[in-house]
C-alpha cells in the first residue's frame, strides 16, 4: 500500500474505531486547555505592566515566573497523559493491526496509519482545547484578582500567540504519543490477528529499564549530596526531581504498578470473589493499571513536592527572620518619625526602600542607617565589612551572590533619579527576606534620598531595663500599630504561607482536574475492551453487582499502589529540602502542611473514585452472550 492509501485508510479506520480515540481526543483537549490557560495568563501579565507602580510591577514579574512553571507542568502532564492514552488505544487494537500485517502491511505503513489517525485526533483535540482554555481564562483571572493573587484585574490578551503556541504543542504532543505507540505497533506480528487474547507485556524493555535506572541514579545522587546542597539548588531539585521520579517509575509501571496493586489486594482477595478477580485483572492488565495509576502518581508527586518546597521556603524565611531580628517591638506607623521621641525607645529603625536602575532593569533596594539596622535587625557582614557601607557603596545578600554572582570590591553602575552613580560592593550579608532586600545601600548614597520612601514599618529597640509593655502602650498613643518582634515575624510568615497556598491551588487545581479526566478516560477505554470478558463472566454465573464490584476493587487496588508511589516521591523531596533548610538556618521551624497535602491526597482519592464509578457504570449492561 502507498502512503496516500494508508492515510486514507487512517480516516476510515478512525471513523470505525472512534470510541477509544474519543478518549484520546478528550485527554489531548484537556492538556491543550491547560496550556492555553497558562499561555493566556502569561500574556495577560505582559499587557499589565504599563502605568503600574514599582511594587505592583515586581509582583507582576514574580507571577510571571509562577505562571511559567504552571505552563511547564501543563505541558509535562499533557505529554505524559496523551502518550499513555495513545499507547493504551493502540494496545486495544492489537488484533486489528495484526490483521493488517497479515494482509501485507509493512511496519512503516502501520506507523503511517497511526500517525494519520493521530493528526485527525490532534485537530479535534487542539481546537476543542483552545476554545475551552480561552473560555475559562476570564473567570480564572477574575478569581485570581478576588483572591488577592494579582494586584490588578488582568485583561484577556490577544489570542493569536496563545493559540499558536497551544496548537503547536497539541500537534506535537499527539504526534509524540502516536510515534511511541506506533513504534510498538510496527512490531506487531501477523499471528496476533489469530489470537483471541494477548498476554500484555509486564517486563520492561531495555530502554525502559535504562530510563528507570537513570532516574533511580538521580534520586540516589540527590540523597548523597543533600546535606551539602545549597537551599536554592535544593529548591530547584525539589521542583524537577519529582518529574524525573515520575518518568522513571512509569518507565517500569507495567511491572511496578501491577505488583503494588496485587499486594494491596492481597488482604481482601480471599474474602470476596470479586476482589480476587479484580486483583488478578490489575496484575495482568498492565496497560490499564499503568494508565490509571500514572496521572495519580504524577499529580501526587508533583503537587505534593511543590507544596513541601513552598513550605520549606517559608520555614527557611521565618527561621532567618527570627535569628536576625533584635527588635522587641515592630511598629506600623503613618508618621514613623514620631516613634524616636517616645519614652523607652532607644533605636527606631525606619525601614525604607527605593527603586533604582541596576543591571539595566528596575530594582528595589533597601536604604539603611547602618548602625540602626545593626542594632534592630543585627545586620552584619559575612564577607567584607559594614564599616565600608557608606557613600558610594552597596551590600548584597548571600542568595543574591548565589543567583547572580558578585564579589567584594567589584564596582557596578546604579541609576538613581536619572543619574548614573558608580557604587562598590563592600559586603555580603546573611539572608533575612522580610527584614531587608537583596541589595542594600546606605542612606548617604548620593541622590538616594530623592527616591527613598518609608514603608511604614519601624523596628524598635528599647532602652536597657525599659518596660517593653509600657513602651508599646506609649507608641500606640501616637496612633501606630504595635506588635512584638515574635508576633510580627509570625504574622508575616502566616500571610506568606496563605498566599503561597492560594497560588499553588491556582497552579495545580486545573492539573488535578486533568488528572481526573485522564484516569476516568483510561478506565472507560479499558472497560470498552472488556465487554466480551464481562459477558463471559456473566455466563459462568457472575451477577451484575459482582461485575461492578470487580471494577471498583480493581481501581481501589490500583489507586492504593499509585498513592504509595506518589507519597514516597513527595516524602523523599520533603526530606531533601529539610536537609538544605537546617543546613542554612539551624533554628528554622518545621511546619508540615497537613491541610494542603491532605487536600492533594483527597483530590487523588476523588480521581480514583471517579474512575471506579465510571468503570462500574460502563459495565452495567454486561449481558451474557454466546
């Protein structure tokens, strides 16, 4: 057969085999909708930078990084799920492909057939996904603004770029998925057309084993170097290592997931015949078991690890702030200059910031009175000397050096109030994210007083032997809000954690919905291929209730194994991050995000329940046939 004839046959076979491919189209549409949404959110940020104040613009830039991560996660899940779905669909057509080989089709022609079908599915799924992603963009942007994630209400961007990116991803994801499936399908032997049943392969191929071993090697190497890993590097590893783990686990998923499902079912299989049959099905139907488990493992590992990474960052930040803060009181005042004259106040360190041009981009810097900041915030140098922090000088934090480089003695140009000023890096100071910025300049830096602004926060160090409570009452009489240093750090940390949680749910919520669609989709595809098997079970006396219980138990056993694998990946990431946190800040608190992790686990359970109910519903009409 010619290539043209095979393409024409692709369209004909797609019309006849549309039910399983409908599932692939749904999986692709969901992934493209996620990518379209993420792209639109990035585009909306790009249109919102004009006319904004510096602080709001900084928030917008930070959100751009978060939405970029969301786009990357969306693309990973789409590629992961669609590839698995195409492989599952091709496996269900093994006899049909064997018949084509029996009639003389070459492996290349079989691959061309599947690629033609994939292109048709990609066209439908991409259009549907782009329309869905566009439809939900405006409601999502409104929710983000109402939740306080975005400082301004973002507007819908132009759809040309977003659709072009999403469509390219859709076609690419579909072709990659079909190519992987087609490579296996091309090896289908003609004798497969004569078999009523095909024993699915559980043993991984050489390539799959190598992928799994590479992922395992990355995990082991990370565990070995964890005690010496810098925090920033640990956070990057914590974000990407779960993806590596998921890829490695799913490379051997046909063996691992089936064995875990069988192990989970061992305790109940002897009490219920339906559970016993379900355990056998989960162990032998490797493709369906892996297709159901894969999205659950992905969302559990990726989402859980991101929650722990954000929590570890908050723990590190809180620990660094508590270690550095020396102020007994922290004041929020509209007129900070009034605080110094209050009885009992020794030092009132008014926090001031300014926006300057640095490295060609706007940058917020901390403007300090060095002696005041040393007394209230224990500002000190780990490299260089704060004695040199006066005039045309600057200091930076240790994380700034790690991120962007720099060394003591280096000179840089800073644009202040329209003038270029040459400054020298004289010191590197520890990190304390809520006490000072990454770049610190003295208050006598030329022209800095013209752009410096009070934040309203005043760090107060009281006189020796002064009544702290009495001093606080006196400060409140000026109309200011007063809290202790411990209370202030706790409130700032709680606010940051709350905002991080909102951002995480916004980023991961759509991915969780997509995981549910993928799991239900896999169960429905598998159930559609088991009708003959179901009818046989009815012939030998199984009741409809037993058939439905079998489907439910099979999903339960598969889900238990998936949750175990996803939980293990999350736990490993949490341990690795904690090593980096305590290495950098030994006194950092340990908070466990029970609510967020419980929510992710509950979401995975809901995904599995939806898949179980869908499987039982699909088998409700299984009648005995000859």
